[in-house]
C-alpha cells in the first residue's frame, strides 16, 4: 500500500483482467489502482439491463472480484449516478485520472460525455480506451464513398483487409492497492437477482466470469469447431460456441477469441478445420457489423433502418404476444425455442431466426416487441446485436433477410430437428408423439394422439394461426408498402 493517490478504473462492459486496455493503462502508471463498477439503473433509460442479464451480471461481478483478489486487489461496487460517484471517489481519494474502455450504445456515449464534462470541471481526466471491445472501431471502416456499410459481405471483406495484428494485452500480475479503500456495497446489495427464484435452472447451466469464458473457448475449439459449419444449425446439438453471454458482459474480448482460433487453426493441418474456423470467425465480424450499424444509425434500436417499414400495418395483439413468449403457439419448434429461452436465458441461433420470423411475419407483431422480450430474457442481451438481428429477420434492417422470405416453422423443424430431439427436450408434452408427426401434431391421426395421451387444445394448443394463410396476408401487406420483389418460399 502507498499514500500516492490512486488511478481509478471504471469497469463497464469489460468484466475481465486480460486484454483490458483501461486496466493495463492504469497499471502502467505505477500508481495504486482503484477498480470500480457502478450499478447505474438510470443511465441506460429504456435499455436498462433486463432480468436474465442481471442474473448473469451478479455472477460476473463475483467472478471479477475473485480475479482481482488474485492480483492483490478487489472490486469496489457502488450504485447511483455514475458521474456523481466517480467525482466523489476522485475527491475522496485524490485521484486525478480515471480510465475506461469504450462503449458504443447511444446511451453509453451520452453518459460518457456527461461523465467527462463533470470530471473535467474538477480537474480530473477521463481516458477512454479502444481495442478491448471491438476489433474495428465503427468509424474506421467505410465504403469507397466514405459512408457506413449497410451490407455485410462488403463490410466483411473490407474488415479483413484492415485486420490489425492480434495481440491481446496480458492481465496484470499484481496491482498496487490504495492506502485506503472507500466504503463499498456488496454484490448482494445491488439486488440483481430476482425476488422470486425463477432463475435456478439458468444459474445451474451457466458459469459467468473470465476464467469460465476462456475455458469455454478451449472446449469449443477442441470439441466442436471442426463440425461447426454443419452442427451450428442443429438445435439439439451443442454445435455453437455459446460465447455470446461472455462477450456481452466483456468477460472475454474479440481479440482473445480471434487469437485463440487462429492459434488452434495454425496448429492443424486439415483443410476442413481451417474452413470451419474461418466460418466461425465470420460470426465474430457479424458482431462487429452490428456495432458498426448501431454507431452510425443509432435510431435502429427502435426504428427500422429501411424507412418504408415504418408504414407496415403491424398488428397489436397482446394475447398472441403473450402466447409466443410463453411457448404456447401450437408450433412445436417455436414453442421449444421460447421455452428454452425462458428457462435458460439463451436460445439456439437457428431457432432464434424461426421464432423471430414467426412473430413478425406469421403474427405480424412488431419486431420491436420481440426485441424487448429478448432483451429481458437473454443472458447475452446486447443492444447492437439484438437490434440488428431482429431487423434482419423482420426484413427491415441492414443486410436484411427479404421480408418475403418467411420461415415455415414446420419445414424448418423437419429439416433441423428431424427426430424431434430438441422439441422433446423443451416441450415434454409432445415427447410421446411419433417423429413423423411431432413437427405438426395437428396433422396426426386422432388415434395416435389418443395413444400418446394428448388432446389438442388441452394438453397442447392448436396452432395459433394457419401458416399458409398468415404468409399470404404478410405478403399482401408487404406489397402495399411498395416492395416489387417476387415472393419465395422460406
């Protein structure tokens, strides 16, 4: 310990020690380091963290505190208005420097400017560091006309041509502790966990934190990446990386993932593995694209990027929205996905596309309603990804799937869950049904349903809508807003 004033590190969406530019910069000063996390419930406004993400955050903060303890430090937790708390901490400790890593959400950029202004008036410097959240800064990638990209493939190609050398920063070996630690809250005092323990299965399934994130990377590379291009579409298999909640909370950086994948790929001779890793890295760039779009088009959190979709006559049906959210639509694959989401805080990516298409095109419920439901129920809720992916599936955003491509929830189920394994896991009342009819139980013979102990409308709902009729209606409304493309089957 020393009487030298500390340097404050303001942790945000970067709950890790490794490849943390703000923490590394603070440690290099040679001064004591005061790590701070502030639970500011007002800063994000309508995009305050949802219930599932708060459950994850509880564990992530505990894990970060344990990591800091391993380098002779600890995490100082506070709650309230960020600018006021940072200013008070600076005044109480004599700190003149505060370091943070960049965020890109509209509310976070606004908060950053406010904090910087308040601190500057008191003679305290806020240093914002890039490189730990994204591989490419949103303003650093542009078309030949100097404009932001709205289509992924040219953005992807441009990014690869600008790929920086990947050198993640090492975690500090030891941090100098302040002479005195200000008073702090416990993580329990933040009340991140629900009062009614609906999160038991979710908490049992996931392990938040930096150590767990790195372990998940290694497990994925050793056990799953070789089959990733095919297995990532099969919801009953663990074919995806499941890195998303770790990335969303900053427990691992894109640089760390990129380096780990490249090292693994270079150590193998098989062309299929190299192709698989290249396919996976493309998904990392898709995340970067989402931040690129959000940064340049901040209105896309609530409004479509394609202006004409503001005029689509969306339906207002609270009952349908509730049945969709509860997994009671009568379409087994849709219901399985929504129940997986509710119980685990996560949903397989292929199924996310199906349930999103069903909400926006079969039920014609606004994509914003789906985005908000996901925001509250996903442990990996990320404003950039959530906004762009929902606009993608609704056909109204950047590089969007055409509106006239409407996923058929039955054919998607038959193709990607042919034996019904995923459906049986999450919709157990359908488990006794034969695989040939589990995708559309309303088409099963009454005797078969009776033998399985099922009665449609009681043990499992009738379909909420007829897909063929709903599709025709959606295409008719789409035509009304001036789209000239020809419809195709999904």
